C-alpha cells in the first residue's frame, strides 16, 4: 500500500512556546498564560475539563518511548487545537486523554519489540499487535477503542512532520463487510451490565434505611463530635478547678454506669497505665489534656472510676441512637473513630438512591449543588412534585455542559436534604468529600480535603464498601437480609449500572393493575416529563432502546418456540403469519434457528409490527388501531383498548393474565363493604372481560385450553 503522507518540507514545525489549550474553553479564573506549552514534557489538561469531578488529567510524554515522542506530541496537539483532517469530529478532552493512554500502550509494545520508527512497521507487525490485545482478554469494546486510537497515527499523517504509520491498519484489523453491522448492533444494545434483581432489592433497602432512618443519628453524632473538638479548655489550670471538673465528669460516668473511653481499639497499656482516652475526657471536662495526663495526682481519680465502671472497647459519643432495626437500636453508640466511615457510608447511600431513582448519570449527580431541589406544593402547602437541577454533558454541543432538570420523587428529595446537611455551609457541591473532624482521619476514612466531588472511581469504591458494610453488619448480627453474591462473588457495582438497571426495569415491567407495577410506570412518566425536554441526551431514549430490545427478545421467544402455540383473538391468524414470515427469512433448509442475535437483527431490519404485552399481543395495523395517535408510528400502548380493538392477538400468557384479572375482580365483588357505585363499575368490567373471552372461544377456567382452534 502506498503512503499518502505529505513531504516533510510541506509541513511547518510547531512553535515550542505555543499553548496547547488555545482552542479550548477554560475553567473560570484560569488564564491561558498559566497553561501548558508544546515544549513541556507534561501537558496538564485539567483547565479545559469542565466536569468538576474530574481531577488532574495530564499527558506525560516522558512515559512515551523517546523515538516516538515528537510524533505523539504533534498528534495530540492537532487533536487539542482541533486541527483535524477532513471527516474527523472534535474530541472531548477526556476522550483525548484516554486515546493517549491507548496509543502509548501500542508504542511501548513496539519499543519492546525493538521498533525504532513507525514507518518501518509492516503488515505483520500490525496483525501481531491485534493478536496481542486479543490475548489480554479485555472486552471487545475495549479492543476496538485501542485499535481505533492507533489508527489515528495513519489518519493524522498530514499533521505529523516526524513519523507516521506506513499504511492504513483498518483493512487488516476489520472485515469491512461485517464491521459496520457489528458496530450498529453494539450501538443498539447497551452492554453495561444491569444489577441483578436479587442484588438490587437488598441494596436499595439498606440505602433507603440509611437515608430515611440512620441519617439523623449519623449527622447528630458528627455535630456532637465537631462541638466537642471545638471545646476550648478553661485557661484556669489551677488544681482546684481541674479536680472539680474532672470529679464531676467521672461521677457522671459512674452514675450512668458508662465505661471510660478507650484510645482507639488497642488493648495495649500506655506508659504502664490502662489505655484511657485522656484527651476525650479532658474535652468533656473542659480542661487541658496535658494537665491531667502529665500530672500524676489526677490519675488516682481516673483509676478509681476505672475500677468502678471499667474500660470500654472504644471512645463512644453520648449522641442518643434513635433509629431502630427490628425494634432494637441499629447501633449501640457512635464511636469517634467511625464517624468518617459512617459519613462516607451515608453519602454512598444517598448516591445509590439518587442514581437509581432519578436516572441521572454520574457527572450529572456530581454537579448537584446546594439549592438544586425545588418543590411544588398544593394549596395546603404539601409537596406534590420535586425537581432537581444540574448540568448535563453527554450529547451536548459544548464541553461546558447545559443546565438540565429531572422530576424526582420524595425519596430522592429526602436524599438531597440529607446531603445538604452533610455538606455544611459554605459548601456548595453536594458530593464533595464530607468534612470529617481532623482527629477521626485514619486509613479507613481516607477523606480528601479538597472541595471537589469525588472522582468516579472513588464513588465506585465507596458503593462497593457500602455493600461490604451491609454484609458485615448482617453477619455480625446474624441477619438474613444482606446483599447476596452472584456466581459465588460479591457483585461489583459501577456508577453506570444504576441508570441502565432503571431503564431495563421500566422497559420490562408489565403494565396493568395485575402486575402491581404502578411505581415503575409512574416513575418513568415523571422522569420523561422532567428530563426528556431539557437535555439532548435524555432518559427517554435509553428506555425506548431497552423497550425495543425487550420486544425483539419476546418475538424471538415466539419464533424460536419448538412447539409454537396457536394465537387467539381477532388478529391471531395475522400474528402467526407475520411471525412465520420472520422465521422463514432467517431459516435455511434443513437447519433450526439457534442464533438469537441474528434473529434479533432480522426482526429489527424487517419489523413485523407485533408488540407482545401482558394482556394482549398487538398486531399493529394503523387503519384499525383504536389507540392511534398522530405523533406515533406504532401503537400507543398506554391508550390500548384490548376488549374492542381488532389488532389484538392472544398468547397463552395473555389469556392467563385475563383469567387472573377475572378472578381478582370476582374476589373483590364478594366484599360486602364495597360502595354501590364501585360495585356497579366493577361488575360491568367483569362482564366485559368474560364476554371478550367467550367471543374468542376461551374458557374462563385455567384448564380450558390456550386459544381457539382457528385452523
């Protein structure tokens, strides 16, 4: 293959003092003259990153093999100043950073093989690299991203003065006839793993316990500890004052039968004495710690109390524990060494509640600020709706982000209220590391003193630490409501899983009063109303994609059924014909259809317009649809009139749903306390359902067959 790289004489060298962020909008209060220049060995990209939870992002060129360093600098300068070849779109700064890491992995690999120049690489070298990354057993998406990043060394050849790839690696790495279809398939299907239902239920239960029940105890304990730390000892160090205050305090310990506080949780004596937390006693008494620790005459008072009430296993605050679990206090007391950990667990619980019940992305959650919650109230002052305001970034045309709103429920509003108490004034960002009194900082707390929100990987670690705490708590108390393992391992949570799981739940939760799924349906309507119109990357599209994928799965089940059932209802025969046509399009003579992915692609490409549901399977024909709305190309399922529409087909599961509904209505009609008006309406509906089943030759009993024989 012939290289199309420009002659070196046609390219102009990049001035060493040019600013690499000159084409990028910078954060507030940052001047361009303070940013990195082309000649620097480290390019700090953080000034051009506007998502506040992103910290230091830098390109370290000393990590690049020296023979490729100039080429890499020229490539990433072109990406940053948006000097792009035709057909290339502008990349975000965080994307450029990720590409740098992937390209450097390739260059280090070349260097380890003795490579000295890119233009000396052969076709076999490039195929060997592809085999190398496949051997690392990462995801296919990760492998594709690495190969696409390396290809930039060919695509940007017109911008590089020193060295380029000698050929386009794309034809070597991809089958052009299959690659496009694979990419489209990947784009349709969200590959983020959803949280299993058996894991999600206890996780949300414990997160809600923390937000709604435990939060007050933790926040009051933090306040009490902060007040204790702020105690200013009396300047009077005379023996009489100290003795009096210490005696009063120790008398209170004795009266309460409260053991004296221990230093940390160590059992070791200190200077031959029991490890009593003298600093804590001094703060409680309002005297200087040095006074009672360095003067022996006060120890006999402490020793006498120690002999009476004993020594505790830690230092506990006097904050009363008001929340209970199974009619018992959820904690005996709050230890001072645990305050940082408890605050982090509380913040993690708030994150879980907001992420799952709002559908917000991690960046959107991290930009929540004090005052982001608005309430709409009725005429009696009772809140009836809540709205969150934050910044949305994905899908927007500016790296600065745009303001977006989310309509949420009262539980999310409670979590925001807790966060506003957790981050005291003048703190602005609700997911900044919670302030912890200095003396509680330890290895298990590891809090950050900066006002920035936690980075995504820190949040991931915190959520998994929350899950581990739940299981440890349950194990210590022999509770059975912990978070179960999956395939013998603890589930590894990530921030993306909550949005994906919510979309999956809404898309797959069946409708109708039988299903008991009102919460999900109402929740989805709230979020669509509040969010879809305010951001170009809203939640509606994600749920609709999940719904489309769910429908293709349901149709696969119908087509691949080894013993296909006969469908009842006015459109039963038409449904069977459409499904048979789909099966014929992908079936080869003498072979059984087994490739679900292939069948799903075929269903998407040749949509049979069959929509499985809980009560009916809609065989959509717009000319006879009673739910038809001008703004929709398919059925409007929320306006479905199943007892009257001629587009209705009935599967076995549809018939079972009608039978269960009929049984429930008859059970309710036996209630003698039902109001006459409701009884009349319910009787009418029962008769309509019974008549509908009779018209379609469907017995009301469960043993009467699945469908009519319309052979």
